[in-house]
C-alpha cells in the first residue's frame, strides 16, 4: 500500500470558505465542491488507488490559473495539476486537502506557423488533436503515446511522454520549443519560444518531466514536422521471447533506425488479436512490429535489410504490409493493447522501466521467472527499439494478497531495470508508483539536489505533493496514513 500524508485539519475545516473563494476567481461551473461531482477526479490511470480531493477547479485561461495558484499559496493549500487523468503512475492522484486543477477546458490551438514548423497550443489540447489540426497541410506532431487520443499536451510535458515513434523522433522533450509556465506564487513566466535553442540556463529541460512539482504549464510551443512520403509496417514472429529480444538488439546494433520497433509476447498477442482481429500469429511466443518510412524505394530497401536480420533468428513468420490499410490493421492491435488486456483481467499494473537493448533477452527471461514465482500472469508489450518496457501485471484489486503481490512484482521489475544499467521510468513518470524506489537509482546526495530544486520553486511543497520524492527526507510527511486501494 502506498502511504500519503495526512490532510491538514485546518484546511479541511475551511472547505466551504475555500470553495467560495475559488468560485470568486472562476465563476459559473468552473469550481466543483460537491462530493458526487468530485468522484471522477478521485483517481487517474493508476486506478487501484482513489482519494477524493477537497475541490476541483477548471480554469479557462492562464490568468485564472495564476489567480488560483496565488490564492492557494497564500492559504497553504495543496494543488494537484491534472490533464486528462491518463497518468499510469498516479501522477494526478489527489489528496483529501488538495485542490485539483483540471486544465481540460484550456483546449485551443492558438497559432500554427508552417514556415517555422511550430504550433502554440493550450495545455488541454490532446496530443492527437495537434496532428489532426495540421495533417491536411502535410504536417504532424511526432510523439504518439498510446493514450494520444485522450492525453493532453500539458500532461505530456509534465511526464515527458514518448510513444511508439519516439525511436526515430524522440520523446516530448525533443519536440518542444517553449512553454508558458505559472509558478506557485502565481507568476506567469515565458520559457523558450519560436526558436530551437534559448540562451542561458536550460529552464525548458528542468520543467519538462517535472511532474507538476515546480509549477503549472498552460501553453506549449511544439515542433511540427513534415509528414513522410509513406510508411509500412511488418510483423516478425518468433518461437521464444529471448530470440525476439536478440532480433531487436541485432536490428538496433546494425545501425538501422526504424520509425518504430514494438514487442508483444504470447499473452498480449492473443489478447490483442481477440480485440482487434489484426491477423496476428497465434502460434508465436513473441512478435515484433517494425515500421519504416520514406518513399517506396526507401521502404523496400529498409524492409529488405530488416527481413534479412530477422531471418538470422529463424522467425516462424514474416509479414510485410503491402497497403496502408494493412499497416493500420497491424497498429490497431498494438494501440489497443492496454484495453485488450483489460478484457481478460480484472485489473493490471502497467509498469514502465527502461533498459539497454542488449539486456532485453536476459530481462525478459527474468520477468518470466518472476511471473511464475509470484503466480501472476504478465503480458509484455513495449517500445523495444529504445528499451522502454511496459509489462502488464494482471491481478485482482479486490483480492488484497493479489494486489500486494502485483505491487511487489512491479517493484522487482523496476529494480531489475536499474540493475542492468537502465532506469525506473521511460515515459510514465515517477508519480506515487515509483516514489519509494527512487533510492534504488539515485544516491542520497542526488535526491537532496532534486529536493533543493523543488524547494526553490515551491518552498511550502504545495504542488503535487507526495509524488516523486521518497518518504525519508520529504518535508510534507508529518503523519503517514495508508491510502485505501479500490
């Protein structure tokens, strides 16, 4: 069970007064204080944990965000920023005495500059919404997390999200030019702009991936790219996960950089095929989805090289999409993987660790051994090209023993990632899920340095508290109750 700090009694006692003050800042229906209407905000993508907040505010402008933060800072009220609530690490989980700041109403695309290949969008614009807005003119926004239909760009910035195509195009940090950022005191700061590299300190680098610990992002300037001439996907199926891992390492080691290189094991293949009917090989123990892009000649050349490499590992099947429709069918299964696994298990934990690609065969073997040891099935689906693992640990949240086993299994996977030279997270962030594992990767001195940065931006530790930093040395933990699982 993941502990959270006790609520401040003096804040809870002033609930009605706080709600009234927030309603003065955001009139109309922009403040939620009723218990029933708070229910949708009590959890996020890590839905095994739930905690209704004190109140929810739904600002529509940077000015309203600044006013709310200024008020909450003066009153010592904790604030949890929230986009679409798709965080899989508990990054948007509220506290009982916290105001959730939902940015979904800030959903306007303000400027598109095709000459300079950029767009300025509000934090509540969906990831996929950016591409949909510019694709008729031949452009796209590169990062593509699986939740891109729902997840919002502000949350992408806070978690430094990636996706299947980050192998070629990079994660969110590689596709940002500037931010409008509001400090806990309510000061509005412009960081970066419509150019590739800002002078001075890399404030953009500090804010991106900071998980709402340092302030609230309200507008984002993103890079948009010219769309490729075309793209094609292929499937490569193998009779063991270790051999598939070796094939991944060989492809990357050859110097070929596909636009995407995804991995699925047998449980995931079967779940996705039942869901999407994509034509996946059900006799395979592991399958790779590999996509290349360019003109037809370039596609053929790259796919030929990749097929040659895969053939060294005796695949049980190789299938190259010949049409755009066939490629879409291949991706339909992969993009629907999380939902597909949800159909066969009451609950699952989606882990997120990163390893060197050369360690894939060993790590996948160890995850299989752990699965047997814990007695819990795991479905592996992940961005194999950059070593970003997403094991889906299946469990029953209504069974306390099953839930604890899943948590411990997940922690062991993340520790293994660090042991082989990787890290605790690739794109989901730390949140509450990995908070108490931070000492596995970072030294006490490194954690102190991070806390010093947090304290400089947020002296009272009001912004998204109880996340990222472990309990020891965290100034907000006076008494520590245990949050109830769902």
